[in-house]
């Protein structure tokens, strides 16, 4: 549900085979708020957590993310967790604009971004449970065809 707001983004941007230009990035950066606005309409606890994740999953531990440039513990822990999982998924999976990265490069990138993009404590926990994450990823890969985006 973290990317619910992408329903408000044109396919020409979502499925673009190359890098987004500056104007396209401005549009893409609206998806967290769109998702929040959709999910916040519910009073159900799961949607209340989902709306906060949708809004904050592109915030960064060091405050350089979007939409509001929040830093550290001002970002809900659930959104900090999803941010890490989202980057892992994006890097390890083939997308319309890129090939999947080798696992060693993905892990190196996540570790290099500990303290900037990601909360260091969560990076350490992520590395600790990585074998289980890879098992789950393999299980789902065997069940579902890739959507390519």
C-alpha cells in the first residue's frame, strides 16, 4: 500500500524506460501525498498506519528525503522500515528502467547509506535477517510473474 499514490501518476512516467527528467521527478514526488490522501479516508488501524507509511516512505534518516524533509525519529518507524524494504526490492528486481542488481552490490549500497538514507539500527537488523528475506523473496518470485515496474 506504500505506493498507492502511484495511481495518480501517468504511466508515461511510471513505465519510462530511462531516467526521469526534472519535470517528471516533480510529478513522481507527488505520489506519497496522493497515497496518503487516499488511505487517510479510513478510520481502520491498518489504513492509519498505511497512510503514514505512504506519506513518509521517501523521507530519509538524514532529512534529505521528501515530501517534507523529515529526519531521524520524526519519521515513523514503520515508514523507516518500509523505506529500507522498498529500496531493497527496487534494487533486486528488474524494472522497466533497469536490470536487477547483484545482491552483493545491493547490500553494499544499503550499508553505505546507513546513517544517511536509512536508520543504522534498521540496517543492522536488515543484514541480520537477510537470509530469511531472500527465502521469502524467492518464494514469491516462484509464484508470481514480474510486473516489470
